[in-house]
């Protein structure tokens, strides 16, 4: 068996709550109805090359098991079922998704009510398998915007209530 890997095989789908979708439609008519945002894969559409993704990282905040010893030589293994974590995606700043994510931040900043978080799925589109499922996610902050002689990559970090791995 030959193992292979390509970042282009992975795609992120960010599903928006209805309230945020309505807010984005009202404030940014040019984006239209966006119930979800797709990032990654082999390209952004017919005739376009690449998807401007530099990396995708999903992680949990805490270790499942930790071990603490004491001076007498005994130890205790402690289990932690904290499944909070984050999903990070690095995008070249000229990507259309960079604009969409900035509008998404604006939509969350402009609501006064408690609005549900985003649902993030990372799939291997070559195999069709779900790799990561993250619920109740919010963008931490707008990334810094370096303007210089070449396009930069911006890291978008989502804080997540639960991150599950299916690898």
C-alpha cells in the first residue's frame, strides 16, 4: 500500500447560525445568502487554481491524561475529558475567504443578543471522510494585516466548544 498526502485533499466547511447569516445578508448584500463558507480543497472554483490555504490545524486545549508524581515515588494518572480546542486556518490575504471571514467577524461584533457559534467540519474530499468536527466555534479576532511587498498569510483562529477527531 502506498500512502499519500496532499493539503488540497482537505476542505473546511464553516456553517453559520441563521441569525448570523441574516446579519451578513443585511449588511453585505454583495455576499448573498451564505449558510456556509467553504475553505480549502484543490481550488476555489472552475478555472481557478489553488485555494490559498497554507495550513489547517485542529487541536485540543488539554491533555487527555497527565501524571503527577510525589517525593515518595507514588504517582497519580489524571484523566481530563475537556474537549475544548481550536481550529486554525492559514490563508493568503488575497483569498476571497479572507473577505468573507472579515464580514463574519463584523456580523458577530454587531449583534447584541447571544448568538450561537459556528459549526466547523474538516473533510478529506478525496476519500469523503470527516476528519474533524468542531461545534460552538467563534473567531478569536481579526488577524493582523501586514501590507508589504508580497502577499502574506493570515492565520484565522476559531475557539471551539468541542473538537472531535475522526482520523
